[in-house]
């Protein structure tokens, strides 16, 4: 028998009788009670708006109950790690829980009450939310990964995978995404009008990419100095390489560019009317 119950608003109470285990009683709004039976672990009761209660059973870990809008409850079961429950939208009553073994997991909520969870072993994972209620998760082993969000009319998401370096994603107008991979240096992506992107790879120096109307990109590589790229109307580029100084390129009317190099790392560019002519080394002081 259970006595000394302090209940003022609810007049009917049902209590749980057990022989070997402790039992808590759950009080609902319409004086209906379902009891939780447990042997060695604590159990919390979930109260719903329509007086339906489901209890969470667990062996060695804590469990939270998820309350939905249509008085249905699903419980999250886990073995050794914490689990968060995902709540659906107002019109749906489906709940999916994220299960993980040794790492934390975040749930992604969509507008159409679909939930996908990101599973990872040793690293953090972020979920990408698209405009058409589809979710893709980025999986990585030892490095951080950023997700690329597409344009408003598309719902495709591609994730950038890298091993030891940071990677930025390039977003294009036609919802195609290419990622720049690099080994030891930072790389910027060039965005073109026809949603094609090429990445510039370099070993020890920074590289800028040239954007053209015909979506062709050539990169200037140098060892120890900065390089600017020359933009032409026919998407052809020649780069000027120098050892210790900056180089500027000259754009001609026929979209041809020649660079002038000299021994003392001073560079002048050629003036042209119809063709380009090289300045001699004697005229450069």
C-alpha cells in the first residue's frame, strides 16, 4: 500500500504494486496512470497530452523520452553514450532517435518531419539542411568538414572531405559543388559562370585563380613569390614567374599576353597595338 499522496487537482490515482523492485507512479491529465516497472535502473515516465504514457527502460544509462504533438512517444535506447531525441513538426508524430557508440550525435530536423542522424566514430559531424527537406550528413575520419548549401531551387548537398588540411567549398549557380583539395597550403576556389570550378594547387605559396566567361581556369604556380594571373578575352593565360618581385601582365587587344623577364627581377610589360613586342634587356635599368 502507498499512502501520503499529495495530489490536489487529480482525484483518481492508480499505484503500482511490485515485489522486488522500486516503482514510481505516473500521473496523467485525465487520471489515467500507467506504471513503470524496473529492476535495477531508474525509469522516468513520459506524460502526454491525451493521457497516454510510455516508459523508457534502460539498463545502465540515462534515457530521455520524446514527446510528440499527437500524443505518441518513442524512447531513445543507448548503451554507453548520451542520446538526444528529435522532435517532429506540428503536423507529424514521428520521432527518430540518434544512436551512437562513443561520440556525440546531433539530429537534423526537416520541414517534412523526416529526420536523419549523423553517425561518426571519433570526430564531430555537422548536418546539412537543404531547401527541399532533404538532409545529407558529412562523414569524416580525422578532420573537420564543412557542408555546402546549394541554391534555393536545388536540394543537393555535397560535402568536402579532406585528410589534414582545411577545405572551402565553392558554390555554383547550377547547384554543382566541387571541393578544393590541398596538402599543406590554403586554396581558394574560382567560381565561373557555367558552374564549373577548378582548384589551384600549390606546394608552399598562395595561388589566386582566374575566372573566365568560358569557365576555363589556369593557375599560376610559383615557388617563393606572389603571382597575379592575366585575364584575356579568349580565356588563355600566361603567368609571369619571378624570384623576388611582383609581376604585372599586360592585356593586348588580340587577347595575347607576353611577359618581360629580366635578370634583376624588375619587369616591364610590353605595349602593343596589333602585336606585342618585347623590350630589350638594355632598355630596362
